[in-house]
């Protein structure tokens, strides 16, 4: 739970009444962006108010009438998603910076330079975003904004998005340490366990993360992993 002094008001009106909850501004933005998070961590107080500053609680009768439930977490989530979240200028700036970092990271990890077949360094992506005067919306997820931002970047930064299929064989002693990494980096298309306990797998990953992926596998297996780009 967020501390009361760090919380801001999320507000929604309905049936002539205002409903308010006290929330963590950053987690509220994550919820509004549709990203998974636990609503319990976003609330400073498990209570729905008609005036949070005065501490006046909304009546259960009205809450039930407007939201169809008395579950404070379901009500709070609806208020956050459909209402307004009062954030300060400084909070908005910080959230915009964080969203920019997420956008840059996604592009750097997923795209390659078609001229070199190598990923663009994040600093180059960020410079292109600045040059293109791209507006990053702190209230939308990085994923939601990506198509529009890429369209603006293409005249400045050559980008190619492609996936690569990698065949991997991991010796039995290293499987436990590497399984999570393989699943986090991409989508498993095929997998098989061999008689000696080795794990063979075909995984599809963004081309931009291939070098990072290979480095992690080599570090975890002390160079004993076998990989082949299909």
C-alpha cells in the first residue's frame, strides 16, 4: 500500500455524486494503461469517498447503485480506469520519462538496423525520438504507443522488425538455470527432453535481442550451450 502522504486522488462522477479513492500515482497509470498489477498495492486506504480531502465516505447504497458491487477493490479499479487521476506536473514529468525509457527499450530490443542487421543502441533510438519530436503519452502503455512512434521514426532511423528461430541444446546440469531465461526472451515453438537429461528447444525471439540472449546462455552454461539460427 502507498503511504497516505504520497497518494493522489482518483475521481469519477455518477448519478450526481463524486466517488474518490486515494491512490499511488504511478500504479494508477499502470492500471489505466491496462498493464497487470495488484489493485491492493495502489490504494492508500481501502475506502471509497465522496470527498477524500474531508474524509467523507460515499454511501454503500450509492456505491452499489453506480458500480453494482460493494467490493472496494473492484470499485477503485473502475474509478481509476474510467475517471481522472490528479497528478502533479512533476509526477507527470517523471511518468513521461519512465514511459519514454520503456518505448526506447522495446524498439532497441525488437528492431534491427536493416543496413547492418544489428540492433540500434538505446542512445541512438532515444536521439531519434527527440529528433522526430515524438510525443510520449504517460497515460498509455509503451506497447500501445509503439506503432505510432515507429511510423514517425522511420524517416530518421532505419528499422526492421523480425523474429528469429533459434534451435538450442542445453546439457542437463544447466537446464534448471537456463529454462527461465529461454522462456522470458521468446516463445517456445518446440521442445524435447533427451535421454541424458539435456533439453532441446526451438525458441522464437526478436532479432534485436539475439546477441544478449546468446551471451546470457553462454554465461549460464559456461559456454556449453549449443545454438543454431534456423
